[in-house]
């Protein structure tokens, strides 16, 4: 089975370098490896000193690279899907025929990058796929996107003819939206199924891991904690953290001695909050890592000889457990305060809002007759209580 690692982190922390080091490590082990960049900044070109084009290119033995270009992917690989999306959008009353450019809609580039990733994965061509992402904000948009879109589609375009008939007369007057005709509806169903598959693919703990790259300094550590919390919120499987640019200990210049002390403080904090997770420490090298020889320094110093591709199955961020008078949903949400979480029930979904992020957790069928009767946040774990026929507190 193909193994996939997705690297994320704040801008400039070393995501591309660390991802490339994994790609080298993997291909050195004789595994057929593809490194994919979803970042429009195209930084793989510089490292591998290649003109990595719009299609997959061989870099060295067992190593291949691709910089995904969403517009190209949309035209070349998913033209049908693009047409279907345009039809769906037009049938809801927005004429985009003469623009014909789907990229102007937020999230479309991300969607097509992910679809491409899934297609490559499904081909089974590679033993390992290493994904180098754009900085955190964009990556989060990328990862929460399929879920959000699927949710909106379900709300606005309920699947199934019965729902259609009931909703059609009301929808125009109450919701001021026009439901698509049945032809477009078939496309919507297909699209919807694709989105669900995409989510399952990205969250499949048996194959996919998210790895966070960070540095031992205040702002980066803060963002790393937030990023990790959001990954848990969306139930992505984070199973490794990389602390990059650690200063050598043997310096006697007072300027550096102070900095080493500061770094140590943040390294300790990271070790405490990511306790139980593999932590990789990467030294600050004496030059920039430009090019393969630089990337290989990370590979040699940090990765070589370690089992960097294994899955840490015990790191679970979300689960249901049976308790005396019902069920509890446990969600690991570290580093947040009580007031930051807004929780409510909407139909068959539990909706959690933290800042600008919103997660819809479908209630399992077996809990259909249960209602949320309480929630507690302690030690970074949110517990949501479900009681049969329960009345909300
Ligand atoms: N441990 C290190 N020692 C020395 N230089 C490093 C180290 N890690 C990264 N660099 C250098 O820092 C710069 C940024 O690294 P890189 O491009 O890997 O970061 P990134 O997180 O991918 O950035 P972006 O968010 O812009 O995509 C590069 O010039 C790289 O060579
Ligand atoms: Mg990068």
C-alpha cells in the first residue's frame, strides 16, 4: 500500500527542505518515491536543480517529482469535472459561461490539487508520496476544504429525488436559491461522492500522516500549537514533528549563549506538548541548504537509520466511548480555552466552531436517538455527552 506524508508548518520553517530529505531517504531505501509540491512557489525546482514541469519527472533512481499546477490539472485531467462544476454553479443562477474560469472561485485550485493527488495515489505507481505544502494558512484551507464543500453541498443540494421534491417549492421562496435541474443533479451527486472519497483518503490513518515542521522560537511555536489543534479538530493524523534550526551547543559567544537558552526553553515546551509523538531535531547548518547536498545533510544527520515512515497508530485525536448513560465523543483539542469553542447540534451533525474554523462531525447512525446533553473541556480534551432521548442542558 502506498504511504503518504504531508508536510505542513509556518512560512520559511523548512518544510520543503525536510520533505525533500524524506524523499531522498525513501528513494535511498529503494522505494519508488514521488515528491509533490502543492505550493505555487515552485521550490522543488531549486532543490533538485531541474525544470520540474507540469507533469511527473524523474529526478534520480527511484525518485520522481511534480509541482502541481491546478489550472493545468483542471484542463488536462478533470475537464469533465470542471464542466460539471460550471454547470452546477450556473444552474444555481450565477452565469460564468463567458468567464469560464473556475479558478476565480475560492478553494477551486486546492480542490483540483487534492483530486490530482488522490488520482496519483490511486494509480498505485509509487511506494511513497511526499507532499510539500504551502505555509500553514493555505494548507489548512486545503485540508478543511473537501469537508466544508461537502457540507454545503449537502445542505443546499440534498441528494435524492424525495428531498428534491420537498425542497424545490420552498427553496426559491425561502432560501432564495434555485435548485439545479436533474441533469446537473447527477453531476452534483458524482461530485459529492468524489469529495467524500477525497476526505476519506486524506484522513485514512493507515496510509496518510501529517508531519509538522517548526522552529524553537516564540511565534513559530505558538502557530505550531494552533496548527496541531486544528489538525485534531479535523481529525487528521499528525504523527511526527520536526524542530528545525537548532543552534549547536558548543558556542562560547555570549550572543549565541543567550539564543541557545531561548531555544532550549522552546524545545522543552515542544517536547512537553508533543509528548509521546516522534520528535526529530534538526541542527542549524552553517550554510543555506540550497540544492541536494544541503538536503542530504538533513537526511544523513537526522533521518538515516530511523524508521521515519512508520505509522504511529496509537495517536488518536477523536473517538466515541460507551458510558453508563449514553456515549461520549472525545476530541483532543489542546491549547484552547473554554470560551473559544462553540458547539451545537444541527440535524444529524455536531457543529464545532473555533475561531474561523468550523467542523461538522456527523452523528453516527447508532446515536440517532441520542442528543447532546453536555460538554466539558479539560486537559486539552473536549468531551461531548450524548444521552438517549436526552434534553439539551
Ligand atoms: N537546518 C537548516 N540549516 C540551514 N538552513 C536551513 C535549514 N533549514 C532550512 N534552511 C534554509 O532556509 C530556507 C527556507 O527553507 P525551506 O524553503 O525548506 O522552507 P519552507 O518552509 O518550505 O518555506 P516556504 O514556507 O517559503 O515554502 C532555505 O533557504 C533553506 O535552505
Ligand atoms: Mg516551501
